[in-house]
């Protein structure tokens, strides 16, 4: 049995001293690293590619949760897995053949995730929920860190939780965007399993304490 997971988003880390921030997360109560890959096409920003992920894998002591905010993700899945991704999440909006893409991810040995933009209905995943290890609900518009949480996400969490329960799957619900100590409890009460926290962790005065507080908040318990 294990409580909800906390995944600091390295997009908010200090890239002039990445090893220092990774050492901090390694020593914290965090469970995963959340790594956003942006191509400047699917989202209006560019982050980094496989080589940086490989470097992160070399200094990370926790799994890499790699979120592909890119078009045609199927072209790069194997390469991100080889670079060190433990979870690979693709966007529903970028995958016309989602079932095939999920199988492609699983064939590499990684966990398979699907991300939904704020406007995308969770009901669209019902017919394929049994193939999904993790659903990442974007609670901001993807592309940039530091945005405010979209509270309509809470109703999406509840609806998605109902779908997962009906189909009796172990799919995790991950929330990405604007997550912090001010709203984490409500997010967990709605049914979330994984909290992605970027600015609220790396920009705080005491990141390790913030991670501990996020981890300590009462929430649901699930098997991993």
C-alpha cells in the first residue's frame, strides 16, 4: 500500500545547476521526476530532447515520468525509452492511432500514459482505459510553467475516477499544472493519485519541506 505520488517538474528547475536540484529531489520524499518534452509545434515552447533526458537519468535516483508534448510522438518513443524514460505519456490530441501508440510504449517496457488538454473530455478515454497505466490531466494550458490551476479540472478528475472504477483498472490519475499546497488536498480528495509540482517546489524557500508537505497531505491510498 502506498499514498499518492509527488513528481517535481524539472521544467521549473535551475538548469544552470541541474545537479544541485536533482540532488535535492533525490534526498526528498518525492517519488518521480516529471520531465516535459516540448517541440514548439504541439505547444508554443521548446524544452529539451533525448540527450538531456539521458543526462537526467544519470543523476536521478527516482523514475523519470516523461511527458511528450509533441506531434508524432510515435517517432521518438523508443529513443526516449533508451534515454531513460520509465513512464512515457503522449497526448490524446496528438495520436490519431492511440491504441497502437500505447502498445508501442508498452513494448519498450515503459509505463504508458495519456495526457488530456484542459478542453478535452475524459469520456473519450473510456473505450481504451484498460490499456492506460496513467492519465495526465492538464490543469493549465500546456507549454509554460507557473500558470494558475484551472478548477474545472476537479470535476474531470471525479468523472475519470468513475470510469476507472467501472472498468476496474489500476490506471493512475496525474494532475499537471498549477499544483501546490493551496489546492493539493482538494485535488487528492477528487481522486488524483499523482501530483506534478513545478514552480511550487523549485521556487519555494524550502523545496524539500514543500515536497514533504505535499506528500503528507491526506489523500487516497492505492496499490502500485
